[in-house]
C-alpha cells in the first residue's frame, strides 16, 4: 500500500511521525520535571521515596521514546542526524550525558553500598530533569531560529588539499552551545522545563494518595504554571512575528520570508486548530485543578498531556510543512535542511512506513500493561510494602 | 599539507570503542539472564514450588542492577553515529538508520513496558501474565540485539544497496538482503549465544560461591542445573556459529581473516596455528615464511576452516596488499587507483550535470559503476596502503584467547552439571572455585570477540566502501578528547558502583 504513495507524500508522512514522536516525548518529560521536584514536594524520606517510585515506573518510557525518536529521525532524515548531531556536538552530548546518569539513578539510589550515596543519585536525577528539558527545548527552538553550518556533498570527492572529505561542517563558534545564548531558543527551553514540572505535578495528583504532598503540589502548580505560560508566550509571539526560512517549491531555493510561521498557520487551518486547541487543553488542564482542586485534579494530566502533544505536534508541522526549511542554516541559507532534501530514499521510507504500522500495536500493549499495574492511587504504606523499590 | 586529522579520527575511534566495550560489559548478561530468569519462572508456574519463585526473584534483582547500566551505556552508542561519525550517517544512513529505528519500535518498548510488570506486577497481575511479561522482556532484549547486529553485520558485509550519484550516498534497494544476509544471521546467533554462555557462567559462578560458603544449597544447585544445561546447549551452538563466522570472514573480509591468522604469504593446504607466538615488528613488506617464534599447527585446518576444503587457497596479507595474479587478487595500489577513478568520476558527474553535458554524464556514470567496488580504496590513493592492514597481534591473540576460553567453558558446564546431578558438587571445592573465577574469564572472552570483529576490520567503517578517515564528524579533536574522558570517568564510576551494589546484593542472598 505504501508503494503507491509519491515520494513527497512519504516524506510528509515521516515528518508527521517524527513530529508525533517528538510531541509524545515532550509530554513524557513529566518524568524529568518530577525529578526536579523531589525535594520540593517530599519533606520526609518516605515521601521522597513515594515520589521517586512513581516516576521510576515511567522513566523508561521517556527514555525509550527518546531513543526511538533518534532512531526514527536517523532512518527517515539522515542528513539531519549527520548535520545536527555531528555539528551541535556539545548540546547533544550534554543531553546524552544527562540521560546516561538518569538511567542508573533510579535503580541504584536506594541500593546499599552504592558507592556515591543516595543523595548523589538524587542530584543526578535533578541534573537530568534540568538539563534534559532545557537543552531539548533549546535544540528544538533552533528549528525556527537556525544554526550556523555548511553542507557540501561534493566534499566527499576531495582527496587532496587541506580539507577532510566530510560533507557537513559546523561554523557556529561553540559546536551548538551558542544556541543557548539566543534568547528565543532559551525561552523555549525554559518553557519546556516549567511545562515538564507542571505535567509532573498533574501526574502526582493523578497517582498519589497523601494530603500533605497534595497541599504542596497545589502550591507548586501555580508557581510553575506562571513562568511556563510567560516563557511559552514569549516564544510563541516571537514565532508569529518573526521572519522564517521559506523554500521556493519549484527552484528549491531557500529564502527569508517575513511572517513565515504566521503564514504557515494561516495556510494550514487544521494545524492552526490543533495548535490553538492544544494550548487551550494545556491551560484548562492546569487551571481546573487550581480552581477545584479536590474534585477535578486527577484528570489534569490527561488534558494538559494531550494538549502538550497537540501543541508540540503542530509546532513541528509548522517548522517543516508548507515549503519551510525545518533546520535552517543562517551561515549558508542554501545548506538549510528541508523534508525533501534531507530524507531517506523512497524505498527506505516505504519500508519504514510498513514498520510504522506497528506503532498502534505498541501503544495498545503499553496501555494494557500500565493499566494492569497502575489501577489505583498509591500511598506511602503501599510503596513500603513493595518488594522492588527504587 | 596533511589531509587527514588523525588525532580526530583516533579519538573518535577511541570514544566509540570505549562506549561499545562498556556497553558490551552489560548486554551479554541481560541477553542471557533474561532467558534464564524466564526459564526459572516457567518452572515456578509449572511446579507451583515457591522455592523457584525465590530463585527467580533473586536473579531478577541482579538482572535489574545490570540492566540499568546497560541502558545508560547504550543510548550513547546510538547517538554517536551522528555525533562522531556524521559523514557515515549521511553516506549510509539510508540503510543503517532503518534497523536502529526498528530496534526502538519493535524491541525497546517491549522490553521497557514489560520490565515494569516483571518488577512491580508480582501481586497485581495473574501468575501467567507475569510469566508472559518475563518472557516478553527476554524476547525484547534479544530482538534489540537482532536489529543492532543486523546493522553491524551490514557494515562488515554491505549488501542490498546502490550508490545514488545525485544524492552522493548509498541507498537501500533490498531490505530483505540487508536483514537476511548470511553475515547478519551468523553474527546475530553467534553474538547472542555468547551472551547466553556468559549469563550461564555468571549464574553458575555465583551459585558456586554460595556452595563454598555453605549457604543456600538448594537454591544454588537448582540454579546450577538450569544454568549449566542452558550454557552447555548455548556453547555448542556458539562453536557452530563461530565456525560460520570464520567462513564468512574468509569470504567477505579476507584481510581480517589473514590478520587474525597472522598469515602473510597465502597458501593452499594452509595449516592453522592453534597456539603461536608472533615475531615482533612484522610488516607486509618484509614477509618471511617464518612468521612465528613458536607455533603448534594443525595441517590443512585453516583452508578447511575458511572454505571447507583442505586444498583451498587462503590469501595472506602480502597477497592482498601486493596483489596475486595467479589467484586473481588486485593489489591495494591498483584498487586505490581505481577507487580514485570512481571518486573523481562522481565529481565529474556532478559537474557534467550542472553544465548539462549529457555525454560526459554518461561517461562518468559508466566509469563510476564499473569501478564502484573499489570506492573506499580511493581515499588511500595518495597514502600508504599499509594503513589498510589491521593490527595483526591484537586480532591474532584475541581470537586464540577467546577460543581457548570457550573450550574451558564447555568443560566447566559438563563437569559441574554431572557433579550437581550426582549431588557431589558441594564437596568439590576446586571445581567451585574454578566456576567462581570463570566469571571474569567469560567477560574477557566476550570482549575479545568484539575486538576480533572490530579491530580486525580496520580501517573500514563499511567494508571496502568507507574508511574511518572519511566517516568522522568535522569537530575539534580536543572536543572529542574531552568527551572521551568524561565518558571514561562516568562509565568507570558507574561500573564500580554497579559491582559494589551487585556484590552486596549477592552477599545478602535470596530473600526469605
């Protein structure tokens, strides 16, 4: 069935999948947000253990989604993988290191004789929560603000001279770290950080039976929702007003177009609806628990979570669809990556499209398995009776 | 001016080797122990004997400790293809990316979803659903190995692809050729089975420690029986698939094979040096018959091992570098010249396309296609072709130590199984000590297997297509050097923590 699709349709299909994976990843980063709240919400050892264990049962999904997001991006848009990872080296390496230290921290935190002590592993979880969210948000913002790199595929034929036969070269001064000095980039990074904390708070409301923790959750929800909204608005308003990186559909020449992202929203009404609806869901999911805490607090994670997915999904569609360069080069406009010039071959995209049919099946079994072990709220006593705790 | 930044290439290689070798410290145990646990839990569900549940839970705790650090080291590997091998990512990403993505979708989610049920579901789901989850974790872990090994095998024997001159990269033309290649199937089975073997030795060694301490006798003996049967079956299959690996190597990577055998001058009826000590400072320009200080040979064995024919001709390093007309082997110099023609014709093709010169397009296209098998050698057109010889002593000794240890493992499985079945094992302290000290040997053998596979194929990232010097990312070598040391410190710290946690849990013993 995928064989009959045109090349551009397959490329768009894969951009949709990548956008969806990215969106789900941002939602699942509630685990990271929660890791930065362990000491804010947990005042006793038991409380902290409860919080860590609730996050600990979900961390692998975020981690696996990140890995799958990377693999799927590699398979469908290898030139992005090659250019961004090899160029913005330090940003990606810092993100990776933040995830390396997370992977062991849950399992090792409470184990006796763990060399570094419980506190160290809690600090590592905090680092993962802070760096992971801020840097991923910052990196995604460069999809709109651009980076400095140069691609020349003919470099592969350079056998002599001072240059190595490498096709892409980062010209930014700090191999990606320069992205963090750009206010637009960092505002998205900060927005993602506070969003992840908000999502974590809503997740705790959904899962925890403990009045003291819930009091703190309620307070924190307001403290974190405000900066999230402020920084998200800064980024969104800037996005709507700023010029963007457009591609001429015939000549494929990349050029700067004023209000490009606003144009994208206007010319893709479905995406606009998803975007606005997503933002609305995020806000309703946050506001309802603040106004009627005890009665309607548990559903917030779903409203804000699905709202997050819709918002990030539509943002990434705005970045890549409607003749837009999704990974622009401000150093050399014509080196910018578009979904057409950076994708895998038609054959590979077709093969991968068949593989993508597994995704609904995967979601179904994840749902089933979650339901089977997470069917009711948890309190401290229950965690202490567990045979396997983090 | 030097064209290649060797410091960058070497540090990039070192970083990849470091991550891969650390990752491989943990993966084999995950692969094998997941199955051993599933077998033990199956016995629990079948017999209803709570002792089996206790045994299962003990090994499961150790599995969890090991699994976490395996995950931590694994994520780096995936992304390093981009961060440190960016040219590679573009040049073959069209083929190589697919198995990585499939690994995520098909295997990692299976593993990570059901591992939660396995650890937290004991009192929440039915016995059967729990058992199913444990098996799904094992299947997920092994499926992930399948896809990453398909990807690795493809680098050793690239197939199912065609170079597209317009996009300047290799593109997949047949997915089934990629996943069904003889190298892929063999590499998957050999590697995964070696993981089973290591896990079996791990379980046996720790059980032996309990017996030596006069603790948990029933637990230890039951564990030994499951693990030694599992290990024995696996090790016989490891020999079988190892044999297949050697044949694949002789056929598709003759230089790696010659290096592994320290064979400088090719010959018919080639003998196998079962044990040998190499002469120092050998280079291919100085090929004397006497390559060994000392050796014990098995006549005709190498020819038989490589081609199932005792009379077959096995080319040596000298033949491959200098060429051998009689056996139709082109010299590396000739290949690098042809490779240069291919690479230049790619540039000509692009220029002709720009100029709209149809006849030049056709001409460069035909030159390109004719010589493509030599593409990667073109990067050595102005270099010393001796750079194309891998490190001989490292591959030679690694292979022999690995094989030698393999035989020791088989013997151990047989002896300990018989003694345990006869109920005498707790009295044979020598055997128990040997079992305990075989644990580190299993790790050594396992790592050496990768050394043979990866050092032996240098300098090729993709055999004959892309050498390391044309595959790296263009970053400062000091950056890579710094990240190398960061990873070194983090991984080493975590490894020490892991070993301490693991030994503490072992000493605690199974819960009552």
